[in-house]
C-alpha cells in the first residue's frame, strides 16, 4: 500500500488541473500547506478524517491504493 505521503504527492501534482473539483483543490491546498515539511509531507499533522479524504481522492483519481 502506498504511504499517505506518496498519495498526497501524487494528488498534489494535479493541482491547477481541471481533474479536481473546486472543493478537492481547496482541500488539497490546505493539506499541502499544513503538512509540507522539507522535501516530503508530515502526515502526523493530519486528522484521521483528513487522511481518509486523501485516500479517497487518491483512489478516485489513481485507482486502487494497493498499486
């Protein structure tokens, strides 16, 4: 299973595209701002609900999180 940090990185690459809804783009922007740490993402700052939403967005746009 991909790490949450990897999922955020892949979904973040979609920022500014029409593939994300307005809500998804705003949510993702907030998550990136909150978790950005050096070269990666500090996912310890996410609530369990935020982590669930990231996983849902990843599955929606990239398929099964097991890949």
